[in-house]
């Protein structure tokens, strides 16, 4: 019965929740009756938003590496008491634009969003990719002609890593364990846990999506064994596949979908079922709707879709992938 009336209900909720959404997403009052739990990620705001505003409104916070530790301290001083999730990109390591053994001119040019993060600014060959990863060809993914699969991001080249390689799995786990202890994060967030390798590169090592999924599942199980007691969630395209080996999941195009489209009704209903099941089991869910700030109809639709599964373990954000800060 619920699924039959769901979309009639969601459109009615969209009209009714305008006041609730205003309280949760726009009001400056500290107290609210809204059931919304808001999520913040992956870096501190750069638009002048006050720390106290984030601390008072957001229950799920994902931050990145050593450079966000001062902001995390400011959140704590402002009264925020939630877990701080450490952002780590699952499939990449990074090297300088000038080549694997080049140099980064400034400390922050090599981002902490991946585990090959050590280097000395201005010193050629001092980066982790040159010293460690570059020497282990089987850690990397390759195209069918044998070349390494890469992409450019900012002032670095990112290399795609092989989730099925045992030595790479262990290196990744050791680095994350070190970061949790040294930087004092509470839990781990893995970005870009994919299913379909063809969408990201025609990998020689994985000709089928099923083969790639098996490798990633093995990677996640290894990480869990090496981080006993640490909660791990991930940004996944297919939560049903990876949820059994995670403590929760992050879905980045819920209701408000990519390319300014609305997500298909059947997909939303399927995510409702997964979110209900996993939240009841104590897993943490983050539902992110993509859209523009001034699209009121889209905001209302996405927020109402979230309210259908609002729960102490389910968080929401309406934003744009290019404007997360």
C-alpha cells in the first residue's frame, strides 16, 4: 500500500513541507521541530558560512585529512558533538603534473584526499607515489594497451589503483589506520566506490563489472579486518551491492539526479527500501540531491523524498556537485 501511494504522498508532502524545509534549511533559529538531519562534506565552507551555523544544523560531517583539523576543532568549540568522518578517495593515488617523480611546489598541492599523501614541498621525488606506488606496477590499473589509467585533477595526476591487489589493499589500510590515530578522526568515508569499470576506464585487469565488484568487495572486507571497530561508509552507485560489507552508504544523486533530471520513480522507491532496512540495522545513510539553489520545486521534491525515510541514521543534503563548499 505504501509504495502504491508513495508518489501521490510525496507531491502532497512537497506542498506541506515548505515551512519545515524553511526551518531546517534556511532559518537562523537554533531549535527546530524538523526531523531533518543535515550532512556537510567534504571541506569547510568557503562562502562565509559561520562555524556555529554548521555546528548547530549538521549531524553528519565528512572532512578531509590534516588540513581540515583546525576547522574540526572550531566545530567542537561551537558545540558540535558528532563523529568526524575522514574522507579518502578509494580508487586513486596522486603524483605531480611533471611526472611521477616530479615535485609539488606547495604542501597543499598534494591533496590529503588519497593515501599517497606524504611529500616534501619543492623536493623532487619525495612524494609517496614516486617512492612507493611507482615501483609496484601491479598496484595500478591499465588500459588494454598496457598504459596506466590516469586523469588530471587540479595540479596533480591521479592514477587508478587495482582493488584486487593484496599489497595495495594492505598499504591503503595501513595508511588509513595511521591517519585515524594521528589526525584523530572517528570514522572513515570512502569516495568513488564504483561498480561499472567501463564508465571510468577500459581496464585490462577487469573486463566485466562483476569481476570489478568482486575485487572491490574483497578490498572492503580487508579494510574492515584491518580497522576493527571503526565505522566505514562509502559513496556508492549501487548500495545493495556494497552495503552488506559497510556500516552505511552515501548516495550522491538522490531524487535530484544528475544533468538536472529527477531520479526515476522506481529508483527512488528502491532507495527508500534500502535506506529503511539499513537505518533500522544501525547503518548510516547520506542522501544527496543535486540541484540549483533557486530551483524551489526541485528543492521541495528532493526534501520531501528524503522525509519519506527521515530517521536518526539518515542524513540529507541538497547542493550541487560543483558547489559543495
